[in-house]
C-alpha cells in the first residue's frame, strides 16, 4: 500500500534526524519518584509544579466527587452534562480573577488546548475581519486555534513590544486580538504583560493571556500572572490551566461576563463535546483550597528555593542555562542528537529529563527541559546537578 509505505519512510526520516517521538509508560502516580516500565526513576519532567497531582487530599476529593456525581457527565454542557460541581468551580475561579477582570465570569473547558481553540474561533466568529497578533513563542494550541479561526494572523518577535506596536498601529481591523503565553513553556521566561496591556488599551485590542504555567505558581495567593503583575482591565481574556499546578485536569477562561456568554454561544470546542467528569471539578475545589492557603505559599517558596539552588550550582558549560525565575529551567544543548544523548546518559543514572527538539523549539536549540516541583527535595535536585556537571566536563565543545 503506497500510503503506508509513505508513512513508514517519513517515520524513518524522523528517526534519522533525531526527531522521532516515543512513549514511556509510568506505572506509578505523578511524583518525583516514579516507576517507568518497571524501572525506578527520579523525574524532572512533569508540570505538577506544586506537587498536588497525587496529594492524598485531592485524591480523596476525587473519590468523594465520583461517589456524589458518578464516573461521567453523560452529555455536553448545553444538553445535560453541566453539573453543580462545574458551576461551583466556575464561580470560585471567577472570584479569583474578579480583582483583575471586571464583571468576571469563568467557563470550564475539558483541556487547555480546547479552551484556546474555543477562544480563537469564537472571537473570529464575532468579526470575520478580525486580526490576531501572536507572540512568536506561543503554544501550539494557540497557533492551531488561530488557524482554525481562518483569521489574519501577524506574528511579532519574542517579547518585542516595539514590533507589536508597529503592527497594531498599521492595522485597520475593527477587532484586534493580541495573544500571548504568560510563562513560555520551553523557555520559562515571562511575557511583558503590563506593557502588552497598555498597548492593547491604547489600540482597542483584546489581550488573551494563556497562563498555563503561571496559574497556581504565581501571585501572592497563587491566583496567577495577573495577580503577580497586579493588572486589571476589561481588555483581558484569561486562560488558566488546571492540569499543571492544580494537579488535576481541564482549564478555564475568565473574562467579562459578556465575553464568556459569547463563548457559550460560539466556542465549538465547548459546545460539541461531552462535559468532563464532575468528579474532576469537585477535586479541583480542594486543589484551589491548598493553592491559596499558607501551605500553598510555602510550596511556592520551596520551588523558588530550588530554582536558586539550580542556578547557583549548575555549571552549564558547555551548555546554556536560559534565564528563568520559574519552575521551567531549560538547558540548551543544541543539536538534536546531542540533546537525546545527554537525556539518555541521565536516564542511565536514573534521572528522567526530557529532550525537547524541533518543531517544539527552533532548529539548533534542542534542550533539556528541567521542571521543578514543590515535591522535589534539595537533595534530589542536587543529584541532577551533580550528574549534569559531570556530564558537561567530558562533553565535546
């Protein structure tokens, strides 16, 4: 069969270029110490930034939610799948964002990917001539959402406020939408949100902020990057992910109530899918309790202490440790094969750190994506630092 042969040739090409991806099967809950296909590993690869994915209180809340609401929702939200559990979570999240988004309302989506598809397509449905202005390092779900919206998209260079201002000034579109990650998932740095918001307010544009890696980890109470920067505006459309720092699953959009009502009418990734299990949203209420409690603040402080240890003790030569104050600490290796080799050498020592390659990152910047969790100890982190420092000594420059 010619089509099958073509697929096999393309897979072989990916393998040759060091770009073929493969799955590893974890046999234990998400945690720093995991068992993968029967082998114990120390993992630095999850987005469980606060260590809540296997927290006993969250697990018990999930069990309680399943007993109360059953295993599944049974229908889409607009048919009969929208439970009290979904509504209570949305009300709680709207309250979290109310200081930053006037007339705030929240809407729960099954995944962050679906939320971004829903936002982009719904905004484009409001105005067929809408223009999107996209950060160069935005997540794939944002890019795919804009493609699905079939709107005009203009990309501005990473963090380049001046370039964005020029694009907005030249635009004649009635509806302008600036879209950015808050914490960039492969670099770990922050978008300049206060400056972006000033531009959007000056040009009458929406500012869509995907806070996948900031929600729960940033802000004095873990309410996210808007709390971190203390910014407030009707121009904001905020997306928070609940499967990373919150440790469970799903995502939400918080915006002016009229915007969220429009999403309910037009976001096809919300309308035409079965609602997530109410047990998940029930468990998330416990996650939120922990995130905004003094314990949550202690967990965030512990992550910051780990970041300081890594940045002080890792001798990154011959590789480059990117500037980052977040849980995402990328070590640039360069060539795809070299990044895979370093990751394999670490794995031989029982250390699980993923090698990230194109197209996720630009060619020539393959990297180790080290992610730190409140569940890691300083001793565990120093195991990784020692291994990397030793590997670096003998690496050909």
